[in-house]
């Protein structure tokens, strides 16, 4: 609880003025990106359909913290367009369907492809390990291994958060960690 409160304080003190951070939310199709976006925006479970383009919303997961989130569709054909959204992003949220073990290699390839782009250099990453409410969900530690996250050390600061988009569990914590990572990156850029 103490860690959560200290992170909340850090988050509240980081974006008190200026433009909201621009967050790119990517992941394979059916991972839960749009459900997460509207749970954060409206605190409601909306009936969603596959995103064939993108959704852009300003979200405030807690007072004083605001992000402009770009939710881009995850179908294979649309993924080819992701690169056009990289420029000027402050952070990447990559959503994983924790129950879809068969597509972890595909998710790994996409994630590492995104992060190899010069436009995404040193960008902070939060992995939302979604659908943790289901019994077949892989645990975050297993997802770290399957996504080869440790190979990113020294290149990108990253964090993984267990989530459930439909209940909202873990979403605020993931966004607060994104806020902290962006704050650290901005602080390093000023030195």
C-alpha cells in the first residue's frame, strides 16, 4: 500500500501542467486494447468491435495525470500502419492477451519490431498482461520470459502489469507506472 501511495504522489506531481503525454497503445487483435481505453476513459465496459483504424481519447486515470491515448487496431494488415504513429510518442502500452499462449511468439516479434524503430528509441514500455481473471492466463513472469523482455534492459525502461480490462483491475497501476517512466525519461533528457 505504501508503494502504491508513493507512486500515486509521484504521478500527481509529474504532469501538473502542459500537454498530456502521448501514449501509443498497441497489441495483437483481440488483446483488449479498446476495452482498456474505454474502461479508463468512462469506467464502463462497452461492447467493442475490432478496431479497423484507431481511437484517440484523453484519459485521466487519477487526478493530475492525463494522457492522450492512441489505440491502434491490431489486425495483421493494420499492423503495417503502426509505424506511422510512432513519431512524438512519449510511451508505449503493449497489451497482451494473457490467455493466448499460441500467439506469444507473434506478440514478441511485433513488440521487438516496434521497439527497433528509431522513432521509438528509449521509449518507456508498459506491458498490460490482460485477461488475468481467466484461469488459463499466463502469469506476468511467464509473459516476461516469452516476450524476451530482459533483452530490452539498457534500451527501454519497461514494466509489466497484470490487468483485467472488464473489471479495471491493474489499469490505474499500469498507467501510474507509465507516468513514472515518462517522468524519469524526461528528467534524464534534461541532463
